[in-house]
C-alpha cells in the first residue's frame, strides 16, 4: 500500500490506460479522482472504485478548457483533501490524425494540440497549488513513441509532451514537484485495438519490437507507479519508453 494517504488524479481515467492506472493506484492505497470529458464514464468508474473500498471521485472535465480544468482540480482537492499525483493521460489518438502533416485540416490540428498539449498545461497548473501546500508531488505526462519520429499531428503533439515534461520539471522543481513522462508503444487499450487492423498489430509486435509480445495497459500502469513512488525520487524531467524496445530494432 505504497500510496496510502495519497491522492491521485487521472485525466482521461474513465477508460483504457487511464482506467488501468486508476485501478492500479487504488490497489496501492491511493484515493482516486477521475477527470474525464465523459462525465458519465468518470462517475461510473469512481463508483466502481468506491464499491471496492477506495475513496474516489468522478468529475466531468475537458482538459483543454482552462476554466474547467481549474474548477475540476479545485473540487478534487477540496473533496479528497489535496492532490499528490497527477497523471496527464487524456489524449486524442484516432487514426484519422495519422495522415501527412499538410493533409490534416487546421481545425483538427488545433483540437489535437489543445487536448494533448494545452490539456497538460492546464491540469498541471491547476494542481500545482495543492501539491505545493502538501510539500510536493509528482506529475506524469502520457507521451508516445510516436513522438520519436513525429511524422504526423499525433506524433508532433507527443514530441511536444517530451518538451513540456522537461520545461515543467524545471518550472515546478522549486515546489518539490517532479515531472516525468511515459512514452508507451502500442498497448492493448480497447480504443487502440479497435482502430488498428489485427494484421497491423501483429506486424508491430513481430517486425518493430525487440520484445515479442503485445504491450499491455498494465505495463504502462507499472511504470506510472514506479515514477510516482519514492523509489523514483531522484528522477525528474525524463520521459521513459515502455515499448518492448520499439525504437531499437534495425
Ligand atoms: N493505446 C496505445 O497504444 C497508446 C500508445 C501510446 C500512447 N497512448 C496514449 O495514452 C493515453 C490513453 O490512451 P488510450 O488508448 O487509453 O485512449 P482511450 O481513448 O481509450 O481513452 C482516452 C480517455 O480520455 C478521455 N478524453 C479524451 N479527450 C479528453 C479531454 N479533452 N478531456 C478529458 N478527457 C478526455 C476519453 O473520454 C477517454 O476516457 C493517450 O494520451 C494516448 O495518446 C496510447
């Protein structure tokens, strides 16, 4: 129960990787707030955690909306007693964004960048006062290995997440807030699996990774747990890949 007495906020925590992290952190004793644009799914997820004995709150929050992010974090902080950990997981990643850079309509670019980048800025800024009051905290930003080559809008947004992780780590260090990033490879969230044709998923594992198995949401949750723990108290500003060695394969 390494997170007993701690409060974690998971954005986009109603489904997929975020929900897996929320459940995993709850199993380690944390109180959990789920902030998701889909308020119904956030409340449902919180009820499920509460049934298992976790102090949990589900809040409707579009992370791209500065005022909404501020009011969600204030509500969470006052209802759960503060915020120690923020997992900036909410993100858009639909395959429709995976087109050549100049072929994506500008409105789509703006939506993607608003959620994947500005969303992190909004939620991090909104959590900072509570973390400062509690003597420090940890922020984990969800990047992607797509940010290594950054050949499309999604990849560019995730490359920016790496930069934001460094910048926020520097800016928040004076408040004893560490900021780290996770860059998953392809993992088995229902959304990713539904989008990706089965043959493409198989060839990703077979031809692009060093570790020949499908990456899982639990793989990501374990890394998030480590980065938020005291064992990682000397790590900040870093983004760590959890990708089965994806970029290393010749
Ligand atoms: N699945 C993968 O293979 C993979 C790989 C690398 C990175 N990622 C990243 O991990 C994160 C989660 O991915 P997933 O596959 O679980 O996605 P998902 O689509 O299953 O879940 C995303 C959640 O975020 C919520 N959300 C979307 N826009 C939001 C907004 N504006 N404000 C608040 N909540 C919002 C959705 O309602 C949903 O509950 C994303 O940032 C994604 O880019 C995923």
